[in-house]
């Protein structure tokens, strides 16, 4: 009987923690809904890297790895996540945004002037994202944003 009560207390505690941590009734929740077509083409020839940096983990995630921005032999712009790229994959959609800072600052009423969604994390490891144009110089960072949990997973300053 004692073990049964203990098991029920542990189960109730775990369920309470789950429901509290995954609740959507937080007044500070900002939902950004944007559709972007992601071209997962690979670069032609070598990627001439113009900007790069290492991801900084946020919100207790295992996010890490080298990120590079550059052009291929056809002058097509790409963002490359290197072989050492890792982040949390079990939470839902993790968006990849070009950003004007390390902080995710949505402003949907004004067209999100400080952010540009370029894709979503599909898997850990090397990944290329083909960009339609040369990124505007105002974008100095890439931010990984988990829309499901409404938290940043990481950012990288591009130098």
C-alpha cells in the first residue's frame, strides 16, 4: 500500500510538472507563423565562406556547432551547419532565423523587420540552406527558435 501511494504521488508530480511546463496560457507567449519554402540544394563546387561562428546553447539545450554563410561556384548563397551541429530535436519545430541580434525579437505587426525565417532544423549534423538572395548586412546572427516551447535553443554571431 505504501509503494502504491508513493507511485501515485510520483505520477501526480510528474504530470503536474509536464502540464505546467508545456502550458500555452502564458501571457508572454508570442507565436510567429510564417511559411517559407526551403531549398535544400547543395552548393556547386566549394563554398566560399564570408561569415561564420559557433553556436551558443540556450535554454538548457545541447545546441552546438559551426555555422557558415557563403557562396558557391554559381554565386548562390548558402548557410551551412557543419558536421558537429547538434540541437534538441524532440520538441517540435525549431526554426532557423537570420537576426539582427542574439535575441529573438518578433514583431509580426510590422513584418518582423529584425528576423528572417530561412528554414527549420531537420536533423543533427551537416545541413545546407540555399538562400534566395545575399543576406542583408543588418543580419548579424542566426537564432534557433523552438516555436513549440517558445524558447531559444541557441544563437550564433556571424563574423
